[in-house]
C-alpha cells in the first residue's frame, strides 16, 4: 500500500504508527475516504456488499465490572456499586432464549450474538453455560453461536479456576462457534483502568483472542472510541490488533463505534475544548461525532492491511452515516440486529429490518447479499 504524498510522509509498504498519526492530522476527510475506498475496492472488487441477520441475546446482566460507560449492567446480589441508576438484574431462562431464537428464525436469521455481564459463579456455574450451548445446538442446529466476549471468557478462567485454553475448548465442544470482539474498548491499560475497572487488561484480552485463534476459533475485533483516549492511543489499539492478526490470522472483521454518552456516568464528565488533544490523564471527554467516525473508519481500513472485512456501525451512527461508511472503508453493513440492549441502554436507538438494510445497500450502489459469520455468501 502507498501513502498519498499529500500526507508529507514517505512511501511505505505498511503504514507505521507515525504515518497513521500524520495522516489523521493532515489528511482531509475526503482524502482519507478516497484512500480507504481504493483499498476496499482492491480487497472487495465484487459488485455486492454484505450484511447478516442476527439477534443480540443478553443472557444475563449481572456484572462485577465497574465500566463507567455502561448503563446496562446490574449489581449482583449482595454487592453495591453505589449507582442508583442501574436496572434490575436478570438471567434469561432457556424458554426465553428459545423464544428469541424462534423469532429470529422466523425472519430469516442465521446467528445469535450472545453476551452477558461478568456473572459471579454462585449465580451461574460453568455447567450452566455448557448446558446452554448444548441446548441451543440440539434445538437449533443451524444457528451459528457467536458468543462470550474475551472479558467473559477471562472471567470464566478466573472464577472457575481453569486455563483459558481449557475454557475455550470446553465451550467449543459444547457448541460455541466464534467469539465476538466485545469489551475491546481501547486496548491501552491507562484507558481501561479509568473506564472499565474489573475488566480484562490489554494482555488478558489479547491472550483470550490468541488462544481462541490457536484452537481454530475465529473472532471479530472491536474498538469503542470518542471518550478519554488520545489519538495516539487509538493508533496503538490498531497496532495491537494488526500485530496479533500477523501472528494468528484469526480475526474475521474489525468493527468500531463511538462512545454513546447518554445515561452513563462517563457521559456526565466535562467535555474537552474543541481540538484539544493534550489531556492524557483522561479527566475530560473527547466525544466523537459522525465526521470523526468516518475519519477513523477510513484510517482503520488503511492501517489494518491484514484484516479483510470492516463493518459499518449504523447501530450507533444512524442509517445514513452507516451507508456512507461503505465509501470510507467498510465493505459490510453489519447486522440487521433484531434486538440490541447495551447501546440502547445508553440512549441511542436505531433499527432496520432486513428489507431496510437491503435497500440502504442498494441505494449506495451495491447489490445486497446476506452472509454468514465467516463472510461467506448465504443468499443473493
């Protein structure tokens, strides 16, 4: 890949962190979009763009982590985070999960994205998760199970006293197909210690991903930006992703979204002055708008030269910006997402039916094709 001379950096075969930072600071959004789209067309010269029909099933919302960007969690019984704004806790029954999957199948859905909080062992033993996976595979054998983010896997490792590899192998044997990249936020410990206390460190998160890839399990990878991180830290996040992909090749796709501040403790932090990049202590927010989302999507496409797919985040950005992302590095519109609870708990709610998402892709000039979790085409 060649970096445009307008960025005032040398031509290189792979974008360095320094070059990425220069591009971010000196390239216009139009130039970033142009370069990203050219790369997307080389990687995906087809006349179509893809989407998936799935349902986000949050099996439980009890959580021991203290993420200040989340308004979805509930305190486990006997604990008190000091927050009075949290919802009541729940654990879905098998009947409730069955109903949700049946409704998904009725609209042509093919996979479930199943995540929960970091639930104490006394509420849910490890056998509960294994039995859940076996139950789903027995009753819905064609449904792809994309479940349990790295923080959840790491929590299983800790509370059930098993090596991460053993946790993954037992879940895989019970029916787990792939792992979502949730909980990535920003892969910099300075940031994670401030906004996601009680969650995985950078090394712990990447260790789960590495071990999953080693046993042949594919995963997606994510970034949530637009809160207390610096631009340098966003690029460091991308580098850590790219380095692990060089090592394992296990990431199917990269998905990013902007922090949604509504109804969250982090959202009540004082925003930083416009253009301020000099607050490394994280006491101010650097909220990201649609312009910033498109710039970062484009930069990620240029930087992540070893990850084939980038999803559009219409769930947080809205349909029109999600559509525009198809010209800023994204080749996939993401999920119809029959159900979404975490982002909506922060006050952001966008929704589309399969007919809607197909129309959006077509209006952008592409043929809409339904895909599976591995980006194979299911239906034209």
